[in-house]
C-alpha cells in the first residue's frame, strides 16, 4: 500500500485541527518551527557576498544573477522584522527582499509587507529630491532645492527660536518611530521639550491600563509556550508585532494551546480561534471581570503570586478600613467587589454567551501561569474608558500568576534593549503644554491629536514643525481641522515633512524631504515580540554594498536613488549648523568619541552603541569581526534568549545600602521610595510601579481625581447602548480594524499590496442590511457627529448584528494640483470649503492604468481607491488616558440623491464644539504636591523633575 507522505501544510492544518487527522497511524512529531527545516532554507552567510541564483522571470533561458546579500530591518510596521536584501552586483540595484533567518524576532519570516519593500523603493512616483514650496502653502507648487539650502534655512530658524527663548516652538512630531533613543538625544541637545508622537491615536489606552498596574505600559505575551491564549481583536493577522506574534501563536496552538478571540468581526484571527467571542464594542471589560469573578469564586487564582506580588494589604485598607489585614479578608473583599459581574451580566452587556464566558474562564484558570494575553489598539483605543479593558485583561494575568512567566505575559520593559549613546545631553528644563496640557495629567502620552485645536485656541504657536513619517491629515480624526491649522502660517511658521512618500500632510508643508525606506536608512529597533531581548540594525544596503566594494560614500543620499537621505545624518548635520561655533552647547554632543574635536560619523555612532551592547563584542570576536561589522553582516543580535521572572532579580548590595525594610509588608525603602520587596528572606527588585508590586488598588488613580477607578472596573463606553438614540437609528461604527496587507500611509506605494487590498466597504450584518433595505454594493451614507462619508455596503454574516465596521487603511487621495503620487492607491479628489468651516471632498478620478517605466502601471485593473472615513470623525480624548476614542456613534442610511461614492462632508466648527465637550470631562492638574503629572509615570523626552511642578511653568 502506498503511504501518503503528509505535506508541510497538511501537517500544520492537522495540528491546528483545521482538517481531520489523516495520518492517525503515524505519530507525527512536528519539528518546532524555530528549527531549520522546510521553508527555512536560506543561503549560508559565508556566501552572502557572492550568491548566485537563476532568474525566475527568464523562462527557459538560464539567466544567472550574482548577488550580494545584505541584511536590514523592515520599516513597514512596528514589528521590525529582519529582511535580506539581494543586491544585484551587475546593476547595483536591489532585486528582492526575503526574511533574515538570523533575526531573533521574525526568524526568517515576514508578512506580505516585508517583501513589498521592493515596490516602495522602485515606485516611479516617489520623491527623489528635497522640495521647497513655491506658492501659497497647500497650493501644490514645488521646486527642487539642495540639501545644503534646506539645512541652512531650517538651522537658522531653529537657532533664532533658541536664542529668543521660544524653545517650545520647535517640535518634532513622529508617526513611525524607530531609532531607540536617537531623537531624545537630538532634542535634548537642542534643549527643547519638542517631542510629539502618534501614541494617543494608537495605543495610549492600552498603555495606561498596563502602566497603572506595573509601570511597564505594554504586554509582552509568550504565546509560543502558552496553554491558553486570549486576544482582544485580530492580533494573529494584523495586531501589534503581528508576524513575530502570529508565528508564535501558531506554534503555541500546534503545541496544544487553545485560542480565544474577542472581536466584533469574524476576522481571520477569529476564524482560527477555539472561542470566538463577538462582544459588543466597549463591553470587553465586563466580560473580563466576569472571568475574574469566576477565577476568584472557584479558587482558580494563584495564591502565592497574589500574596507576594500584589499590593493586597494597601488595597484592603482602602477598600475596607475596618477589616483585619489578612489575605483571606482581601480575597473575601475581591469576591464581594466582583460578585456583580456575573456571566449573565456580561452576556447582557456583550452578547457573548454566559456559557462561553464560563468555559473560557475555567480554561484560563487551568492554564494558570501559562496564560498569555494581548490587547493593544482595538477595544483599548476605541472606547471612552478603553484603558480599563487592558487593565481588566491584565487582572486575569495577575489572578493566574502569569505575569513574567514561561507561557505568560511579560512586562514589555524586560524585553526592550536601550542602547547606550556616546554622549547624553541633560534633560531639558522646559515643559511644553501643547503636548502635555494640565487637563490630561495621566495621559499616555502627548495629546497629539488635539494640537490643531490647541493652536486654534491660541495656546501657543510653532515656529519649526517637523513631521516624520507622519500623516495626521489622513490617519488622524478631524483631518480638516489639521488642514486648517497647517494652512495657517501664523500658527505654524515652517512645516517640514520628512517622508519616504508623498502624503496628504506633506501637501501642506514648506519642505518635503525624501527619507529612505527600510533599505535606505540607518536605524535601530528592539521590541517585545516574544520572551527574548534583541536588537536589529536597519542599514542602507546600497551604501553598505558600495562600502564592501571599496567605494567611499560620505552621506547616505549619495548611494540611495536620487537624493533620498536618512534622518540620522540629517539630524547630525542640522544640529551642527544650528550651533556653528559651539556657543549654544549643542555641538559638543556631536563630537566623535573616537576622533577628538571632529564631527561624529554615522558609522561611529553605531560603532559606539554596538561596542557597548551586552554580549555583542564577544559574539563578534568569535568570527574575528568588530561589533559593527557583525551587525552589518547579520543585521540582528539576540541579547538575551529569555527574560522571564525579572521581578525576582535580587537587589545588589549597593542598592541595599542605607535601605530599610518594612516589617509589615516587606517593602524595601530607600530615600522615601520603595526600591524592592522582601520575599522569603531575599530582597527582590519587583515591578516598576511605586510599590514595586502589581497595583490592584491604584493610589495614583485616586490621588489624581479618579477614585471611582481605583481598582479594575468596567467603564461604560461613549458608544454604550445607553448613549445611543435608538429612535434616531444610531448605531456603532468600529473604524479601527487593520487589513493585514496594508499599513497606514506607507503601503500606498506598494503595488503588490494595493493589488490585494484596494477598498474598505462598510461591514454590516445581514439582519441590519435587511432592516435598512441595503444590499452588498449599495451606496450608503454614514453620518457622524460632524459630517458624513459615502461608502458601499458589504453585507455579511461575519459581523455582529447592530454594529458596523470599516477599515481605516484605505481612502488615500491627492488633488489635481498635487504631485501625481501613490497612484496604486490614491483617488484624485476636489476639496472645497463651501462656507466657513464646512468642507466637501469629492472623488473625481479613481485608480486607473497609466504609462510609466514600470510596465505594471499599465496593468492596473482595479478602479476603487476606497473612502477616507477618519476625516469625518471628531476628536474624543479620553479624560484619563488621553487616548482618542475611535468608535463612532453613527447613522447608516441609503445614500441620498446626488451622493457619490467617496464623498465626504465635515463641519470643523462642530468638531471644535465636540472637542470642548470632551475637554469639559477632564479633571486637570495640579495633583498632589502641585504636580503636573505623577513623577513615577513614564513620559517621552522626560524633562528635569522640577519641571513636573506647575509652579515651574517655564513653558
Ligand atoms: S510584520 Fe511588520 S515588520 Fe514584519 S514583515 Fe510585516 S510589515 Fe514588516
């Protein structure tokens, strides 16, 4: 009898129970995917300088291509996966990108967006030279200028602001970060409080929920070793760190882990789950607390972890001051606190059945310390009180003792490597209230999406405003208010867009400066993709190829296409010119550590970091390489294989010198602060919270005016059914889901990705379609509080009834006057201010084929560029975390006569009024001791401690 040899795909499908086990007679022992085997066949590194392959496109002819293989790091999302660039030695062009097997996070694998980097670098519409605005800002007229002119002009503006003490007018606003501390040292060398980020429209909610427990503001799940995995939203296909996470979730499942997914949509992730929990948006915390209730009631919690690592004594004293301080009284208090969160209550709130909630709870209890969980954007970023979802999810980790364990969920800070710079400028003595206003003392982090409103209210102005890989006009809510602010030269004196591609925000810049894609720049990344700690080197591969061939390249733009540069060198040169004679004290931070008095080079900057990276010099020496050459060769380095249980690290003798031990609760105190915890006679470092424990009761929350949220609580969202008017047919729009093949602005010039994903219809359940008389493909008008957009319906059973959803990735646009750009994905539109503050956008031309040097541009078959929905949303700043609450209360109806697909209307006066409504919900600083913000809470670009006090208002 012929025996069927199972294919790799079959074996995975069997193991994941997607198909029946066809090979029961065999005991199929799968190799762990981390080990070499099928699909892990890469050219050996000793041949990377001279690797020959036959050209796939050459048909029957055997056309050999000789490559130099140079590693770099993907730049298409935050995961920072490794890439190998295949540089054709004959043409000195990159032919393709594949995964880098030496990258500890991605282990040779990528999602579709990694290899599509080749599309981005070959995009025929890309910006190749620095451009300066000619006419009115936003009019679309540009002229090419030299890098020298650019640097001199901007440096003079910054120098003037510093000399005239207008330091808070210099601002760097980042979309896609990287660099690992690079910009902090630039801005602190300049002495400005000028860092602004996109965090508040992305992850501030989840970050606050985690930070309030333990200081670290992200979860780092060890999915590969988990027994039960709980995901809020579609992390398997499109979540944070999704390729590195996805491969480990699948590994965990192949080793027997069960997966629960709480997602309103039947996403690809939900379709892989053992438990799909289609919760009503905003009700997630109710479900999580019902699970907590079961874990407590059924004694499925980890008593040892709670006793040692939760601030239960302080919690009990606050919750029940009359009770004797015993652990038993604490657990009795817990039971009372969460008794109301019955599975039936959670079912009524969420729609997830009580039976499923109970089953999942018991699975979590059984998994114990091997329970991994993740919530990032989604519920955390959609809802008023979304931060409470992350907090309640982490509560389950705390109850099961799965914090920092094998198969559990680690605090992110344990995984992240912080490079050591060669010169550390002092913290700035400024506090920029445009970023950290008094109304949001606990925000994570800068209130970036309120900036145009703050400018409108004359809270300040910007003299020099850098946007770096950042496109708020398109990605943020309320884009027309951004257009109004960016168009006003009184509010923003100079706007400089540092970007690899044209975008809707760059249209309103004074300079558009082309910065490299993944293979055209230097950078460092280190993220909490799994239980290890790693560092990855992004490098300009053509420059590195030239170096290997003995060519001298001074600046990266000499090796890149056109004059595409990179930020690192740009900032060095700019800083040097701001302070030509060193009198401002800036230059001294840019002097080479290797050549006295000379300006540092980019190679020296990374040489210093790699020479000071734990274990890297020794590893490099094994191959007779310098640390820099090791990173140039392999592109990544594993600093620690596993970072479990770091809270159990012992305090050193130096740390313990002069410390006192609290005999009641084991706190180790020094200089008025808790620095560790005594456990079984040993002084442990603990977590990064003020008590060094997991803070069930948060004194911070109470002290800063939110006593009702002092313990993990369910916060009813702004889109809770109680807040919707059924008589007006109001319904919730979930606008946050990602398409796995797209990434915000940067995938707009990747043809393979645009070919796969090019529309964003409105998902609605069949029952909703029936009640509204809407079928798939019908035009619908979706009205928000400030306007509307016209989209097409997609009627599906894969959506929760009573909720609609639309992906935010699509709907890119350009106007007739703008450079033709991203034509794989941009509609041409007209924009008109029909009366003051009332803006209309109409699509006049969709996507279509065109002639260019790339034959594929004449093969474009799709015509749809999707609809820009975010621009119709008002700002919804959560009063606690500062997160923009993305979910929208909308009405859905058939399109009106005259409506056209892609139409958008917005009234920015209404959006300003809604901003004021939400602002009124805040409880502003000062907090205890006149502080603007708790001293212990992290803040990017942290100023000196004195600036945390309101009285020191050097703004
Ligand atoms: S997961 Fe992110 S970093 Fe990794 S290949 Fe995909 S886009 Fe690139």
